[in-house]
C-alpha cells in the first residue's frame, strides 16, 4: 500500500528527459482504492435550516507543447513570448492558479466557510513543476494536504491531458484517469487522493455511445470515484425527454447500458446551462440558490443545489470580477448566522453526503442517460441485446436521422472534436494502437514494465496527442503541434517496436 509521497518519489525510475509521474504504481493505487472507505465528509451544515445550496468548480488547464528544448508548458511559452496574442496574461494566469491557496485560508481565518472545487489537468500540474513554480505548488499543496481545509476545498479528478472522452481511444481512457491519479498522489500524497471522489469531464464532454459510456463509468468506479459532474444538455431522461426543471438541482443517477445489456449507474450533479465563466465569476449560483429557496420545491430531495463549473483563469470576468465578487458572498453567508443560514455553499461530495444522511440513496435519484441513447434503445430488443443489434440501430439512425450523433455532448456543442480533424485523429489513433501493440503483452507478462522510462515516455506522447487543445483552435499552429508530438511518439516507440 502507498505510504507517503516521499516513498513514491524514491520508487520512481530515473529519467533523463524529466518525465511526469503518470504510471508505475497501478497496483498500489488499486490497493489504496480498496482500502478507502466510502466518503464520509461530516458537514457542520444543518439541512433543516437550509433552503438552497450552491457548488462551484474551477477548471484549470495548460497544454504541453513541443519545443526545441523538448516538451514545455504552453504557459512557459506565453511567458517567453509576451508580445504574441494574449500572452501578456501569463502572469495573471499564474496568479489565478495559486490564488485559492491565498483566498481560502484568508476567509477561514475571518470566520467564513468558503467552498470551492478544483479541477487541474495533469498537464498543468506537470507544467508548474517543470517551470519551478514552487509558490503556486505550495499554495495548492496547502489546500490538498491541510486537513483544516478539507471541507472548504474539494479536488476533482479528470483526464490527465485534458482529453475529451468520446474521441479518446477506449483503451486509453483508464490510462488517462490513472495518469492523473499518479500525478496527484506524487505531488500531494495518498491521503489527499483518498479525498478525491468526484470527476470532472474535460469540456464537459460526456460519451453517448453505449459501450464507451459503460466502459467510462466502469473505469471511474474501479478507480475509486463516486460521482460525476455533467452538463445539463448532455443527458436526457430514460424516455428521451429533457430533464425536468426540478431534476437539474438534485443528484441524478446516470444509467449506462452497454450492447450486452449490462448496466452501471453513478450519481451525477447537473451543471446547468449558461455562460459559465460569467456565472461563476459573479457568484450567480449563490443568487440562483436564493431564488430556488423562495419557490415551492417540486422534489422530495432537499435542499436543491445549483452546480456550476468555469475556467478558473480564462477571460476577463475570471481574471478581474471574480476577485471582486468571491469574498463578499462568504461574509454575507457568515453574517446570516449558522442557526438559520438559508443558502450555503457546499462541495459536491459534501452535498451528496448531506442528501444521503437524510436517508436518500441513489435509488431515489431521478434517472438519466447520455443524450441520444433513447433513440438507440427504441430500436433494440432489450430482452436480447447484442453488439450486432446496437450497431445496426446506430447505422439506421445515422442513415435516417440528421440530428443523431455519437460524438457525445459538451459545453462546446458549437464545435466538433471529430469533424475536420482527421489529420489529428488519424495519428492519435495510430500512435495509440502502436503503443498497445508493443506494451500490452509486456505489461501482461510483467506489470512492473509500467515503471520503465521507455514505457513512460511512449505513454506520455500517447496521452499528450489526445489533448483537446489540438482540436480546439482550428487548423494551423495547434494541429502542427499534434503532428510534432506524433512524430516524437513514433521515435519513442521505434526502439521498442524493433
């Protein structure tokens, strides 16, 4: 079992190219999951006097890009070239990455009870290490490791390189999830990782192919996760209709059925539709929760929760207005008094435990499924499901329904992560296949292969090529970065292939 960050670091194989911690302790992490009891955050909130709650998350990410000197953080590139585009924001971004480590202790010392959820990509955490940004890392370590702030700050897991799940090769989904856990435990230790129970989807992009979604939930559950944050419009009720208004503000049970008829379910919190950064920066979820508390509540599950996530550093409102609006809300809640607080901020796991402590279980939650799945299941005999039947239904829908898509749904539905990016997706899938062809037999014969530097270097390029940024900014510089990563990944694999 994992003992301490220092032991983990001492067990890490040395590498001449400064590899991130993304593999090598799979067995230890599995033992950690097995030995960790279900979450039991004991909130000091009395639900009897709470009319509404809100939960906000901040997503932070900087991609890793190729450079002449090797692999660097895009943040380093911004600092090195301040005259290009918006690169003058680099120092402000750095402040945003560390500022919760300043704000939260300050508010707690003032008698407030702030709440925030943090989603940092593995790329970003590695980039801060590469850049020697010890001030930022120390601030984050305080939030992750100091038990005094365990209720105030909840860390969310994610895909290591900010890979959108639906277009990630299915064999790499678990590698992405575990790579982030490796990175996190190496930085902050096993006790901090044991408290990571929620998962944040890059771009809020939920897969809707039945087998991909089932596999994704299976991976999350096997890696110790208990709940997922999803976008309102990425899910539907089991009859294909949109979520009821009341369902958006209580936990739902996401049902995943694969083509063999097996089912899994996982609690999800619903991120409501809206202008994400503006809503979070101006603390709108707090004000919406106040409004909900004044309405006749339509759900037996109480209290309602307004859930939101936004980029934590990107955009003028996050860089400027958030600093103005974050603190006053927590002082206002404190001034309302602990006996009859009305509206309070909670984090995701804390809110779910508050609901469970009132006697509600996942069986009581409204059920939902990934959007467009109802169309598939209408065309499949659920008494005799099969891969053939599911694929036939999917093909029929593709041929007859112009609105049908298995690209999943996200908060960037105006963009496609697939169409027009064959020059990225083709190399991405090819590198993944080559990686698994070489290393899967070796790992099956000897699991300690994942500790070898050649494995870790090949894995690094495989994961990096899946970073969403190479398909977000259109053709040009970013797709060129992807091609360079592919070429370097092939070079890393070539000795092993021969």
